[in-house]
C-alpha cells in the first residue's frame, strides 16, 4: 500500500516539477522506463511469492537501468544502437510478461 | 557449454550447467536474487540497521520510478507537437526557398536581358541577330509565335494518396509529359514550354515521388504544354502515337486531354544551363551543335559550316 502511494507520489512529483530532460539523456528514457517496469513487476511478484527483499529490489532496479543505458550507449557508439535497444526491450519485455503472468496466477488462480 | 574431456571422470553433479539464457528467461522470469535473499533470511535474520534502512530506500526508489514514468510520459507527449512543428517549419522553409528561387530567377532573367541589350549594342547588327537566333533556337531566348497548347489534367476526385491509388494511371505521369513533348518535337515544334518552363536540349522531365519536375522545378496540374511550330504541327501531333495513347487513357480513366490552336504564344527563356564539363569552343567559326556532350573538351570541328540555328532543340 505504502509502495503504491510512493509510486503515485513520484508521478505527482514528476507532473508538478515538469523537468526538462537534457537532449543527451533522451534516448535512454524509454529504455529506463522499460527497465523500471521490469523491476516493479519483479518486485510485485516477489511480494506475492512472499520472498520480497528491499535490497534486491533496489539493486535490481539500479543495475537494470544502468546496464540498459550502458548497452544503448555502446550500441550508439558502434552504430547498432537501434538493434541493441531492441534486444534490451525484448529481454526485459519477456521478463515483464512472465512476471505479470505469475502475478495473474497469484491473484486469479488462473 | 560442454565440459572439457578432463572433467568427464568427475562426479557429474559437481558441475551444474545452467540452461541457455533465453530458456532460463522464459522459464523463470523472476530475478533469482529474490529466492537467494529469501534463503539467506531463513538462515540468519539481517542486521537491525539494515532492516530499518531497507524500507525507506526502496520507497525512495519507487518514488524515483514514478517520477521516471511521469517524465517519460510528458516527454513523449511533448515530442508530438515538436515533430509537427518541425514538419511545418520544413514546409515553410521550402516555400521560402522557392519564393527566393523565383525572385532570383526573375532577377537573372532581367540581367540576361540587360546583357543581351548591351551585347546587341556592342556587336554589329548581323552578329547580334545571329546570336539572337541561336538563343531562340536553343531555348535561351524568349520566343513568340503561333502554335498549339496541349492541356493535360489529372482525373477528378481520385486523390487517395494514402492507399497508393494516386500513382495509378488516373494521374498525369511524367512519362505522359515526356511523350507529349517528344511528339511535339517530332511534329515540328521549334520551342516548347511546360507550365512556363521552357524545354532545352538538357531539360529533364522526371518524377520525384508524387511531383513532376521539369528542369528540376516542380510543376503541378493542370499541365499546359505550349509549342510553337508550323501550321501542320497540330495535325501531325494529333496523328502521333502519343496523342492516341493519351486519348485512350483519357477515355478509360477520366484523365482530361485536349489540343487547341493558340495564336501569338510567348514562351519564356529557359534558365542558363550550368555546364560543368563542356566548355565553349574557342574556334573562330563556332559549330552550332549546341547540345554539349560530357567531356567534349576538344575544340569543335572548325570549318563545319553554319547550319540551321534551331538544330540544338531537336
């Protein structure tokens, strides 16, 4: 419950402050969002599995975002940025899908 | 992936190979760290300060994630009008450049007229009139005369450019204009202009996407091909295969095609061609083979007598 409130607080904060993203960081924004979604759904599922761990959650989020950004950055430098971000999105997307399926099984037993 | 030969003798359970990454990913999408952490917690409960600290930190991370979502959403929404703005800006830039080109072309025409006047004043009468005739024949000078106007227009009510129907034969194609122009030359035309763009020996009629370019300038329908030529030109053009084709296309697709006589047509001069490879021959009696082919650096055959000044146009 508190977690949901914290998430909402973040959204409100983002809407209120309306920060401008520097142009250099803009390509990483979508990837960061996907990585964050992965961390959130992973955390929710772990919670439902009763094995949630705060440290694991924090570390997985930060490392996800950093690794995804690093891969995209490297790809940009090598000229294959589009393909590598597709790879990142596919891997994280598969995980999000699997975790959401597990959450669904937990909630609806189906 | 496979064990080296030396490992064969050992206990197979000593070494567990993980299945490949994608299989693992599909089978167990949850980060294995959660299970490990839970197992560790079973063995020994974490230190007190870590338990106190962990909750706030993960809440802060959640706030950050929410912030990230909001920022990304706003960024995506803000991107849309900027894209439209960029498009509108590009269109405005194109329009502005076109206007600028028109202005400069007009100025170039004025200057060319001025140069012509000065030259006429400087040259003797026969030389000046010879030059003027050459210019008229090659398309570099304005010409007047009687002739015909061929009018082509797209079929009405068929502008579905999204589904690609616009490329169909119900529109005037660049090749139609090419065929009409060639048939007019063949019928004896001495000067042709399409929508006010004079055709010279090096003029191109080609398509770029949906637009038709005449001499690299876009022209839009209805297209009027004006030609100055002998009185027999109209009949010869009407008998040509190109006119036949356009008539049948017009009957079957609703494209409009018409030929009418016109008196006292005035066709503008074409812009000065930019010659990159051909150089003017310096021989005292210039050969009138005006269509300068690439790489013709050798001086023209001196002594080849004068021929019809309109030879370059055909």
